[in-house]
C-alpha cells in the first residue's frame, strides 16, 4: 500500500495512522521511519527515553559485522551501519566510533568459528591471530595459551542514549507525537482499528507497533512465546594506563572462556574501562521492580576476569548500571507481523545483542505495518519458526 498523506498531530489527537509502544532503540527508530513515510504517528513509553529502566542504555554498545550468532544477521548489520551514518548526518553529531573489536576464544568454541563462518560467507575483512600475535598487538589483553583471536577493524561502538535521543528528535521534527511516562495497559481490536488503553486516555490507531523490550511478553501474551527477562550488570573500573584509551588504539574486546563470556569497551571518559558479562544473568519476574543494586557474586566474577585478562586495569569500581536482556527461546530476534492481526508488527526477544540493529529493525516494522512486507532480509526472524517453543 502507499503511505498515508502527511498529517501533523496535536496533543488532543486520539486517532492515529500508527501507534508505537516503547521508545527505546527499536521503537524510536520505528517512530522515525513511520513519520518519515508520512504517517500520523504516536509513540508512547512508560518512562522518559532515553532512560536506564530497560535495555537501551549504558553509554556504549558494540556494533560488529562478522556476526558469530548466525551469518544471516550480516546483511542486516551492513544495512544498520549505513543507517547509523545517515542518522549521524541528520542530527549533526557523532554516534558511531570505529575502534575495532578483538574477539577471543578457542578454535572449537562458539565465538571464533562463528565469526570466521560469517566473514567467509559474506566476504568480510577480519584477521585471525594466534594468542601470541594478539598479545603483541594489544599488550594490555592477556589471552590463554590455547586461545585464538579474530580482529575486525570495522567494528566500533555506538553512543546508545545519544542514538535514541537522535531518533526521537528526528521523528518529532517530522511531526510524530510522543507521550512519556505513559504505560500501555491494554490493546484490542475495535472494529477495523486498534484500541489502546493508556494510563490516562484511550487512543485508536489503524496500525500498531510493539517494541516494548522487557514488557513485550505482557503485551504479546496471546502469542504464547516464552520470553525470559534477565537482569544484567555493567561495570566501569578506574584506569590510569593510557593504553586502555580508545584514542590510543585499545579496541573493544569479547572473551569466550570456560568461565563465561565477557566483553568490554576501552576508556572513553573519566569512568575508565567498561566491562560486563554477556553470559549468565538473573531471571526477572517484574521488569518494573528490578533492583538496581549490584550483585556481589556477579561483580566478583567480573573482577576475576579483569585480573586474569586485563593487565594494568584496577578493580576499583567507578560506576555501575543494570540493564535487561529479553531472551527468546532460541536467543534470536523475533521480528514479524502478528499472525492474527496483519496491521500489528513487533520486535521482541532481542536477547542482549539487538541494539546495533535498531535502525533496520525500526525500518522493518514500519514497512510491515504500512506495506505488509519488507525488503529487508528478516525472514529468518519470523514468529513462525519451529525453534520458538510455544506455551509457558
């Protein structure tokens, strides 16, 4: 279908061409793409984005192309990187910083073979290094003797809160309406439209986009997909060694080891080096009631990793944050139209590796509700795939 004509909403408007629930990474991008295509669109969030209550925060996120999780993500990473550059130009400030990424593991592990498979299939430039070669090039990083490493020079980090803010600002400049501190209590089909019950009012929309992160399970309960929410921790440690600075050549790093999977970002501000554990996590029953305190046992695991692998970095904490992973049963994204409601599209279960893709996921959601399909290669993320176990 052709996009609706451009119409600018006012605060009193309660009827929309489209309504977006959740304005984190994916939702803010979907709001922008819908507004760009001329839809009269409302975006709502239960907090005030960018915020630290969900998954789209923590200052930095890694963007990489040689995707160990599955080669099918690579075309999306390429499209996403181009979209981040486009957003930078639109907002006039840097969002993506290229510093390179060193991924470390064993030859028979998950990370290194996965990176090499994606690189080979999609002709990506990466370097395979022995433990000795990697340690010589990056002397602050200690590698186990049986480890190998892959360096991806095109990888970098995104300034996550700035990215969300940029998409919201661009969407608003195109006429999108935004409501913050506005939880969605319920949605239903009312005739040919969606009736959406907000905290203080009811709105109607011809199309509905749900990108609610940790709250997606509540809003998409009728799908019967088991989405598990995990509490994850981000740590920053004091650093006086200039070799850990991004502008001195320190890369992003990701370690796969028997003790778990850990990653980090070089020093880009006075807080020092950011380190976190990608594996593990504590199951959350209520995303709204998550404790923001650090976990003593988890911090000990991270500090043990720091002492074993990051030479010269202290274990003196300077900052800490909690974020949420919403895990799908197979740990791959779910991006699709609702099987019973063709004008409802959603993204859920980004499983802790989704932020880098938010420009293309937002575009895909806009495509799905406006056109019924998308030219982006998202077919492998369908809700109909067998690996999504139904039921509780």
